[in-house]
């Protein structure tokens, strides 16, 4: 009679705990090196993109988000000072929190 199943045999020995730890450390180092090189070769465009002077579209305070136009894009913004920024006033970005810009009145305009 013909057998339709094959018998498989695995002679591989399981890895020891020490070998698993060493392998994990090696993978971690390789991935960290790869990600570090990836970040260096592709710098974030947001740093230079967010430079310059924008214009407030709505009222902006430290506690009330407003909207600014900067380099052709609209951004959510908060005032980085205790001043209220009024629509039409020129602003400069001081920092960023996620997708919200922290802005102050610009001396350039």
C-alpha cells in the first residue's frame, strides 16, 4: 500500500538561553544602528520648513488655540507668551508640540 504522508525529522537542537540572549542583543544593536543611519540620511524637513514669518488667521492665546498660515500651510497654534495674537499679525514659530506650533509676535513685520 502506498503511503501519502511523509515523515519529517528535525535534528536541530533548540537554542540555549544564553544563545537567545546574545541573538536578541545582536538584533537590537543592528536595528538601532540601522534606524540611527536612517534618521541621519533623512533629516526632518519640519525644522527648516517651520522657520520664517507666518500670519495669524484667528486669535491665539496661551490657552486658546488659533490658526496660522506659514509657508503655504495652515497650522494649529498657541501663543508662547502671555500676549494675545490677533488675526493678521505676523508670528514666528518658537517650538512645536506634536501638530501644534508655539508662536510669538514677530519683530519682522
